[in-house]
C-alpha cells in the first residue's frame, strides 16, 4: 500500500470501471464447451505433436552444443 492508504495496481490492471465491466458484461466461461481442454480432439492431437517436435528439436540442440564443447576441450 502507498503512504496515503490507496491500493496501488500494476499499469495494465485497469481501474474500477474495467473490473466491473469484466465481471458483469463478460460473464462466466462455464457455458463454453471444451474451453479449458482446447477444443476438438484433432486440435489437441496437433498440439501434442507440435510439443513433442519442439522437445525433440531442443534435445537435439542441447546434444549438439554438448558435443561441440567436448570437441573444443579435446583440441
């Protein structure tokens, strides 16, 4: 809290009007089917494949860097 007792907020947090509008006009997300799970089964499968590919690529990069460091130590 600041010295005058007012609550300070982050610059992007918004004020009273924005928080009221979000609570009352946006409404709950309960009525959206599959909102948390990510939609269709195809979309989830594509996301899983993409994640596995990214992990594989990162693993290969780490191995390549490790091999380069080992080669530099030996020479």
